[in-house]
C-alpha cells in the first residue's frame, strides 16, 4: 500500500485486488483498478486493455495483428532498436525521464509530472521504468509502469515523436515504442507476472484521436475489461476536508461556467476531456 501525507490528510492507495494494511491510520483510501466495487465506497468505472501473459511468447506474438507484429520485428531486426530495463531507484533515471516528460507534456498541454508520486512508487518497489534506444544509441521512448508481483499497468509512455520533422523518423519512433511494449511484456512474463494492461481504454465513440490510440492497443491482442476505481473515507477529518474541497471545486466550476456563458452569449463552456475527477465518483449507494 502506498501512503501519502498532505497538509491535512493521510491517504492510502491500493492497486488491483490487493488489500490495504489495516494497521496504517488513514483518513481516506483509494483503490485503483479493482475487479469489483469496494462495499460502501464511492466508485467509478475504469476501462483498460488487458493482455494475459500466461501464453508462450510465440502465442502472444501470434495474437497480435500483422501490422504490429511486423513493426516489432522491423524495429528489432532492421532499425537496431534496443530495449533496456532501468533502475527506478537511481535518481538519474527519473531525472532523465522527467526531462523528456516535460518536453512531451509541454507540446501537448498536459499537466506537469507528479515526481513525488513516482519517487513513492520507486521507494515501495512498484515502479518499473524502461527505455528504447535507436540504432545510434539515443533514447527515443520511455515507459513508466506500476507493477506488483502479478500484474503491471501503464502509467506513462513518453517520446518526442512530434518533435521530429520527417515522417521516416516518426515512423521509426512508433516502431520503437511497439518494440518496447513487447520487450516489457516478455520481461514481465519472465518475472512471473500474469497480466499487463495499458492503463486505460477510451469507451466512447466520438473522439477520433482516442479511438486511434485504442486501435494501437488492440494491435497487441488482449481484451477490453471494465474495472473500478473506488474511494473510502475513513475518518471524520477526512470527510470534512474532502467535502469542503468538493464544494469549493463545484463553486469554482459554477463560476467558470457563468463567466463562460457571459462571454459566449449563454453557451456553456467546454467540458475538457470528459474524465471524471474524484468529486465525480459514482456511488453504489445512490441507487
């Protein structure tokens, strides 16, 4: 179990179907990717794309589509791509990963990396970092995954794909990314893990960019699964602080919406990526 201490609260996080440490005093507890909702919790669906690692490498390769399998072989045999596992407890590894992530995020308008969270994963032995080098030995793709003894889940896949001007180099980076995923899968299999998932799946039908990402994942074989992210408030202090935070968040959204309608002659402002935040978790108790 991961422990985070903020100014007011102590939060625990548990992944998959692992159980929390009952001896740890917590104000609230988050469960990630649970197979079933935790009783008396607030929860939301979490869709992801899961690959069973128990078949042989030959069987795993055979279940991929032809394009994915070809690009993996080409990256290895013709592009000279080399995949490496990294030591996440080496600060230089995370420093280099963080530097590439910031360039990656800035180009896409993403939030900054939560370095403290990665450091916490590394300290508890649940962070896996790998990289792919091109034929010149240059790092072109980084992966950071959460893992335990049975399963790994994608956290970040980072490359500077959009920084490259020519299409041939961009295609080579795409092949390196596929090869690194395949190398991660084989390494996890050798370490006794039973499953790998990509850390998400878009369940909608309208966002073309996310649908393309779905097709990329589908190329590796596997299946879409519906899991659950759950939240349990365990103390009175936790309930008071989190309730106040949600009310403040709703007020800010309402004010932003009112300003948006004023500027756009009564039209509602955009709703971002549509992903629910902690205040939008569904509750099975709500009927």
